[in-house]
C-alpha cells in the first residue's frame, strides 16, 4: 500500500480504539457505549492516518472523521447523565468535532465532495485550487482544526544541485487562506482574512510526494474563522522555469457542533 493513501477502516468499530481508551472509560462510567458502538456515519469514523513522504520531513497526521450525528449522539447521551456544560466540556476536550472534507484531482475526476479547479501545472502565478464549503457549527467560531494534504512536485530539475532533495530555494509551494463573504454594491464578494504558507515542494523532485499538516487551535487561521467563512488552498510558482505540478489536494475541516 502506498504511504500516500489513508489507512483503511478497521473492522467493526470499537469505541475504545476510535476515541482513545481514557475517553471511552469516561463514557462507560456513565453507561454510554457499553455494549455496541455508536451508529456508523459516512465517512466511517474509524481512525485515518496520512503519512507524508520521508523527504517531506513532516510527522504523520491522524484523525477521526466523526459525522455530526455521531458527535451529537455522544453529547446527547452525556447530557442525560451530566449537566450540559460538563457534557460540552468533555466532548470539546476529547476533540469530538464534525469532520468535513473536500478534494481536487488534476485528472478532472469529480465526486460529490469535489470542490474547485485543480490544474495539473501552475507556472509563475498563485492560483486558488480548492475551496471548502462554508464553515458551520454550533458556535460563532466553530472551527477547531484543519488538515491539508497535497501530492505534488516541482519541474524536477534546477541549476542549483546543492539544494536538490531539500526545501531550500524551492520556488513552488502551497498557501492556505481564510476568506469571508462581504456585501458590496455589486453583490457579495469573498475577501482574504488570513494567509499563511503551508510548504514548498522538495527542490528538483522527480516523483510526486505527499506533504501533510494539521493546523490546530492557537493558529491564527483557525482562531479567526467564523461561521460562513471558507478555507482555500493555493498552488504557487515563481520565476521562469519553476512549475508546480499537482496530482491531488485534500482538505479537512473540524467544527464544534455540540
């Protein structure tokens, strides 16, 4: 199996393996999830791990793609045993957030989760290639986590062999932005609120490589996000001869819904 692919779902979902043994123990203390797992959602809420290419020099990222119905099922069961404020804190501290995903592929494949244009090549420009759906949740600032994965490379050569195989002096890269809709005389318009760089491609990389990161609370782009905003991934290249070649981009947003 390629390291670029998510680990496939396990067999029948076990509560302990899905959310961690300590949190599972808390739930069972209150008689929740004793005998059968919580209802499955789509996508399956078994853990997923994205493993970057070794040359990306990044840690693997793991997460549970919980659905809104699964999160609310746990929260409502806790509320039957505990005050709502305590139940909400347990769910929040355990990282039980609704996961929403979208992706784009340069081969033009489309599904119900396909959002945005994903060209194969970007040269001497900064181009938006993937937009999320509008952020939603139970709070004014519901966003809790962002996961981004790209499979890409540069043009595969350069005149600087000392930098080959590193991220040094690499002039193809990816950015991520937080955008907000504002009203103007001509109608609604999306404006950029926050922009930050994700990573550069490995310099003079011959093959496609996976890069992945998790942006958590404490990051400006997460903390400033509001209901109705959206997240955008950009592919960038600068200077003649530099080219960002894209195979696929995945974007996950995790929102508080309890």
